[in-house]
C-alpha cells in the first residue's frame, strides 16, 4: 500500500477546508432566507417551534460540514504558521498588512479550534454517561447534542470567515522562493590565534 506524502495529505486537508467554507456559506444563506420569510418585521418567528427546529438543523449541518476539517485542523494551523515565517521576509512592504491580518486570523482559528475541542469532549462525557435507553431520537440524547451544536456555531463561523487565510497563506508559499541560509566566514588563523589582551 502506498503511503501518502505529507504534501499530499496537506493538499487534501486544504481541499476539505475549501469545501467547508463553501458549504458553510450555503448553510448560512439558506438559514438567512428561511429567517427572512418566517419572521415578522421585528424578527419574531411566526411559528417558534418550527423556527427552533430549523435553527437546530442549521447548527447540526454546520457541525457536520466541519467534520472533514476538524481532524486535521491543528496541522493546518501549524503548517500555516510555518509558511508565514518562511514568506514574511519575501513580502513587499505594501503586503505587510496582509501578513499581519494572516497572523491574527490564524490565531483566531486556533482559539476557535480549542473551544470546539472542549465542546466535543464535554459532549462525549455527557453521551457516555447516558443510560442505555437514551439513544438518538430521545430527549436525553438530542438535547445536549443540540446544545453542543448551538454553542459550536460561533466558532464554526470563525472558521468559515477566517479559514480563507490558510488557503491564501498556502498559495503565497507556493510562489515564495526558498530561503537562503548563509554562514559567517570562518575567522582567519591570525584572528583565531590572537592573544587575549587583559586590561
């Protein structure tokens, strides 16, 4: 069996991220369209129960869309940070603002990922403590799951808004010449052997 190369794995993770950004935009657009047609001018839902169910569906769809990204998200962030270090010296002064934006965007992604990981661990603890009869479709199972999805939605939106920075960094890295490393010249024998003068 052929073992995939690291660059191939990273490329696949970038594809997952790009797909999540597209899908999250579609989910958000569909929700905004629903909310606009199912609320009054003061944004009160015509049918609160149906509205809440549709809101929960939106949160679940957003969480599901991120699944392909979540398992490789930490490596995406680490690679982006390394690439930023490599391309920083090659950027023209007029693009330094972009470099600064990338920095805080990647930092925001890291913070959001930490929150998502905490929410997932908390959900697993709740799920594992449920009685045997409490499976999907029961209130004991569905309510805490919906709470996880709802609390995660903010951090998932952070990834949908700022994940593009990871793609931009990767693209810039592909057009950045490799860094040149130079070493200082070795001292001449006379310098190397010069006696130490005590003052």
